[in-house]
C-alpha cells in the first residue's frame, strides 16, 4: 500500500511539474486577452496563396513537437517515478535535487513567460501585415506591382508598391487595442507624434521616412533613376485622425488602396516601372544576399 502511495505521489510530482509550466503559459495568454485584443479579425481577410497548406504545416509542426515531447516523457517518466518513490519510501528527501528541480522550473517558467510575450508580439505583427497585404491585392487590377517583405540592410520593407504614380514603401505597425480604452480605438497625428488612447509614439514616423530614403538610394544605385519614394505608415484596424498635416500618408489598412491611387506626385513610364520591378524581384528572392 505504501509503495502504491509513493508511486502515486511521484506521478503527481512529475505531472504537476509539467503542468505548472503549462499554467504559466495559459495564465500569460489569459492575462493578455483580458487587457488587449487584436486590431483586425483574420477571418475577415482575403485568403493568400498557400494559406490552407501553411495552416496545415503549422498544425503538423505542433503535432510533431508534441509527439517528440511525449516520447521523451514516456522514456523518462518510469525512471523519475521510481526514483522519487524510493526517495519518499526512504523518508529522506534529497534537498539538492529538489532545489535543482525548483530552480530549473523557475528558469523555464521565466523563459516561457518572456517567449510567450515575444510570440504575442510576432503574431500581432504577422496579422497586421497580412491585413495590409490582403487590401493591396486590389491594386493589381489597377496595373500595380506589389511586393512584400523586402530585405534591406538589417531591416525589411513590409510592402513595396510600384505603379504609374510612383513607388510606395509601406511600413505596417500592429498595435493591440487595449480593452480599457473601450471603443475609442483612434490614433491621432498631432504635434508631430502619434497619440493613441493610452500612449504616444514617434519612432514609426522616423522609421517610415528612413526606410523610404533607403529604398530611394538603393533604386538609384541599381537603376539610375532618382525616383522619389513615398513612405506610407499603416495601422491596421485603427481609425486614423489627422490633427495636423502629415508629410506622408498615415492610414488604416482599409484606406491604403484609395490613398495610393489618389497620389499624383510622381509619374513613371513603363520602362521605369519594369526596371524598378526587376531590381525589387531580385531583392525579394529567398536566396538574395540581402537576407
């Protein structure tokens, strides 16, 4: 009876340790969902190439990792249970091993908290870029060429649009909507900064301009055309209110197509567009040296 009790306590100890880490992950997700939500609903976006396969690949990756984790657990659990049961049966606790296990769990829990926060941010950025890419599809029917994720020198251009009225470097910024702000999901451009309901930003403005300057320099060196590049800053899912005139468009993803079609500062002929598109395509290749 004592052996059965010791084995039960050992099993509880092992399973409890594993599920305590899962508890950290689920608590982090719950805490985030309680305070913020995504700015766009992915279910309402246009589907992109290979989306079904991409979702299936992601599901299979999770399944494979889960099976690997399960196999490791199957192999190690009997030995762990036997060792812990023997420790309980002897009545002498190995405090060194307990401390090592506790420190290990604390370390993994801390890393899991940080990495889950990184994952939340990456998911936000991905969904924001997908929302913009979904809208930009419409430009193709107007004769525009649309490129995504152009690798630059240590950074990337989220979207690059080439058309008869110029080249547009689009910087997409995903920002969670905080629940405490209720329905006031509005970003205002005033006093040369971006005013969100609960915070202020200015770096995205500088980033959009710097990236457009980089594209201008790169295309001039590669094509010989000194073509002005118009930066566009996009906040998917937010209503943008301009309290002062901006030197480049600051828009929501729903406004971006109409904004690009309305711009008339630059005129590019077919030869210029082809030359620019050729260089962009070379840069966009997966094996580009820019990556």
